[in-house]
């Protein structure tokens, strides 16, 4: 941490240093300081997709879904071929009961990265919420086929939206 602080003293306009220190703060579970550093990184470099993604994830973690959705949308504008961005924004849409929007984003995630198991899982939830249980079941099965660890996760958590790595 001392190295990052010193680097900021020497180069206070370097967005990457704030971003990297933000990542370190997250690893230390100091989410408020991480958010502050992500904010600064994005202010200095608004095109930093990684900072937008990580700040969006942090907003999700804090259940602050409006800015999370905004960060993922901006990141998608900057990197429209990044499947993970659609997956995460789709997850936000699920959390705020915008099921069709969630479905649209998870469809795009699966189209861009057909092996993304968690996108199938989230798409299955969207289908279930929209009343299409056959497609929901098929997507859940596909998710488990791609990542067998999801089966235990689903059994333990039902339709939880948190990925297994966040547990």
C-alpha cells in the first residue's frame, strides 16, 4: 500500500495507480476506499473499462444497482464485444426485476461467449421469471454441463444471483 501511496504522490494524474490501489482495497475488504479510487481512476481516464467494470461490481455488492447498471452500460459502450459486461448488467437487471432486459443481456453474453456457464444460469432465471420454464430448465442444465460446480451452488442457493466465486 505504501508503494501505491508514494506512486500517487509522484504521479497524481495516473489513473492506473488509483485503479490498482482500488483493486488492493477490495482485496482488503475496504470497499469505501476502493470506490473512491475507482471514482478517481475513471475521472482521470473515463475509457478505463476495467475500472468501470470493477466499480460496477462494487456497486452490485453494495446493492446500489442504478450506478452499477450505469457503469456496465458505459463499459459496454466502450467494449461492446465483452460478454462479461452483458452478463453483469443482466444480473443487475434481474435484481431490479427488469426480466426482459436481463434476458436480452444474457442472450448477448451467451452469443459472445457460448461457454459462459453463469450467463446461461442467469438467463435461465430470466426465463423462469418471464414464465418460460422449459427454456429456464434447458439453460440451467446447460450451465451445469459447462460448469458442474454450479449444480451444488444451485442446490444450496436456489435462484441466488451471486456467482459461486462470490460465496
